C-alpha cells in the first residue's frame, strides 16, 4: 500500500479523552472547511453497523483497550480517499494513539504537516468525562473505563509527543474553548501560510 497523493494539509489532533478535541475540531471545520475524521467516530460507526468486525471492536473498546493498528489505519485511509476530491485539508482527530501508528500513517497514507496536542490534567479530564456521561449514552463514559482510557492514553501519548517534536504544538486545554481556539487558529494560519 503506497501513500496517497495529497496536496492539502493534514493535521493530527491529540489530547486525552475529554480534552476538548471534538469542540476544537468543530470550530476548525467551520472556519477552514477541513474534513474532520475522528478515529473514534469511524470505529463507533463500524460498531453501530452491527458487522462482525463492529462486534469485535465493541468488545475491545468496552475493555478500554486500543483497537488493532491496521484496522484503524484502513478505516482512516478509506475515509481520506473518499473525501479527497473535495477536501481543503484533513483533521485527524485522536490519531495516532501510539508512535507506531504515526509512522505507519505517514508511510501508507500521507505525511502529517502539524500535530496539535490539547493538554489537560487527568483530574480535569475525569471531571469533564463524568459530566459528559450524564448525556452521552456512550458505553465508554463510566469512571472505571475513563481511568483505564486515561492510563492507556498517557502511556502511549508520551512516545507520540517525543516522535513528533518538530511538528507538535502543545496547547493548554485547561482554558475556555474561545482562548484555545484563538491559539489553534494562529497555528493553522501559520501552517497555511507556509504551504503557499
């Protein structure tokens, strides 16, 4: 599988569960008309399809474990290829989850231009997710699974952060959404200017 020929920016959006990635991605899509692809959404769509692959994924996600790398990459590559003709750029939300995923993505899909990392403390993330759990109906929004997901995220994310030091921009996600978006916009504007 060779990399796709992509001339638009690719941005990875990282941050622990509850860090506000989804909110920021919505705002970026509105402002820049980028295609937002969430590995989590792609996985949940597969789960809700009821396919045998979806059932297998559901069991993995309920245990708070990472989904096999090749499967996530396949879902992302298919989604990128499908959206490519009309896309002004891609936001890949919640990916890569571990260093090896990032390396494989750049080899089999395309190089990444910018890595946004929304950084918040575990305490903040747990509080936000427990608040979200009251309305989300997601199987993975309960305290035990949240703590497992945070542990998994923290364990693997450090390696990703170290791998992409040159492209990575760390954003303080303890602030309000408007302040975070103002900083995010400046970073994307700089990237777009550099690509012209």
